[in-house]
């Protein structure tokens, strides 16, 4: 295998790893959204059940909701930190690849542009 093929293979491997990391981030984001929706539903149910029960029940429901909200905030902060770290890694890997393989990167960008152009033209003709 010559150097160009090795560089292309290495670049494709890096691109695949970045794609996998992006997919993991999307799944993590989806989990946080589900957690947040569940938190809101539970908070609403708590307030509805405590509405007719008096001040002590309302205070208990409020405290439980605050705990769950704090836990959700912590999960969001962890996701945000992970996302930023992985985005920086992806940017560095992409930058390294583009600087190390400028002609390959230009060819890939040109191919993607050509593909998009063909798809747009086909869509207009339909």
C-alpha cells in the first residue's frame, strides 16, 4: 500500500471514529431530553397530588422536585463538558488530517460538492 492510500485509510478511520463519537453525543443528548421530560412530568404529578393535601405535603413535594431538578442539572453539566471535550478532539483530528492531507481533503470536499449538486439538479428536474 502506498503512502497516499495509507493516508486516505488513516483519514477514513479517523472520520469513522469522529462519526461514532458524534452519534454517541446525539444519543446522550436524547437521554438528557428524556430525563428532563420525565422530570417535568413527575414534578407536575407531584404538585397535582400535593395541591389538596396541605402545606406539609406541598413542601415535601417541592423538596423532592428540587432534588430531581438538581440531579438533572448535574447530568446536563456532565453532558455539556463531555460534548465540549469531544468536539474539541474532533476539531483537532479534522484539522490535523486536513493539514496532513490537503489534496485528499480537497478531493473529498469536491466530491461531496459534486454529489450535492447532482442531487439538487435531480430534485429540480423531478
